[in-house]
C-alpha cells in the first residue's frame, strides 16, 4: 500500500467524526465583523444592553430601578422553544485562543414558548465572562430534531466599551421601583397646606421617578384632615391641598386629564381624633399611580 493510501486511511476517522459533528450541531454566533453591542435604553429607570445574534435573535441584559441590585438576561429567539429543554451554559474561549479551556457556568431550563431567561448570579456571570473576552454559550437539544444540538454564543468583540456605559447606567438607577411609589401615604402638619419635611422628601423621590416614566396613565390624589375644624374649614383646607398637588404633578409634565384629585375634609378618618397621634394620622394625602402594563 502506498503512502498516499495510508494517509487517506489514517485521516478517514477524523473526517468521518468531523462530518458527524457537523451533522448534529448548529452554532449561532456573530463573527468578529458582525459583532455589535448597543445600549437601547439608558435612563435612571432602565438600562438595556442588546447583542444581535445573526439568524437567531437577540441577547439582552436589563437592569431596572429598584431597592435591590438586579440583572435579567434574555435570549430572545426568532422562534420560541417548541419544547422545554435542559440547557448547559458554558464559557468558551474566543476563536483566536483555541488552546484555552471551556468553563462550565451553570445548568438551566428554557421553557416551551418562552425566550431563554437567566437571572441573578448566573446573569452577572455571563457579563463577567464577556468582560474576560470569552464567549458565553448556551447548548441544548434542538426541539425540532433529536439528532441535532443547538449552540448559541455571545461574542465579546466590541463588548467592553458598551459594557462600561451599561455599568455607569446601573450605578445611576433610582433606588426604588414603580411598585415602591405606586401607592403612598404622606402627612401634613396640622392646618398646613404643605407636607411635613419627611413627606416632602418622599414626594421628591416620587417626582424624580415620574419625570422619567412616560407610562403613567393616571394619578389619584385624595386629601384628608382631622376633625379639629368645622366641616367647611376642613373641606376648604383639604381642597387647597389637593389643588397644590395637582399643580405639582402638572409641573412634572403629567397632562391634567391624567390627574384626578379629591378633597375629603374630615371624612373617612383612619384613626381616632381624640388623641394627637390619631389626628396626625388623619392629616394625610393618599397618592396612587396607574399605568398600562405592556
């Protein structure tokens, strides 16, 4: 047998294995020239960093205003999963560092008819691996064909600059969410048209959130007094407080037709008016926000 034939036979197992691997694996990843990262939202309410994956969909990191540090990741697919799948999340070296090893990050589940979601520490780990120049990769069995596995990788090319912007955005998120300000009770000093100092500070926080939120459809303002004054005097004070708050929310850019105010005077007390503590509780305003859920 000649040398050419021997070489052909020796290479045959490698060629066959390579062909078999190609037949059972689909890989989606942006090439270095395709790789893009974009900040599509950069406000004190939301930070959103997006990475398009050619022929597959988008990878999105999102952090939102909240009392707690938070990060969500979604692998948005053009076609959602047809079946729930176990998913392996690993960190692969970039193509130009083939000698480096792959590192396991965690195991996940992607659910039928939903985008792939990763939250908490695992989402931060994906960012960390990208910052190292590596390629976080999701691997799972194709729901359309049991003989094929899908690999979806995030490219770290051009990541760092936009990640710096994303990190700055997270650092500037407001430390409270819509849920934190959607229902608030504030208090007045007796016979005053202005909120007490503690409530003024809280109102400033609410205002800061409202300035950046374009989705608020309705503001309900209900003002109350204690029973110290006559019915007419209490109603007049309550109405004046309501008008001041209506003007205040209009000054923040909310249309007048989205603001509903009502002065209740000394009606509907929530505590006994026989004690100073009870009277202080009744000297209040209740502010509620409504918005359309997307």
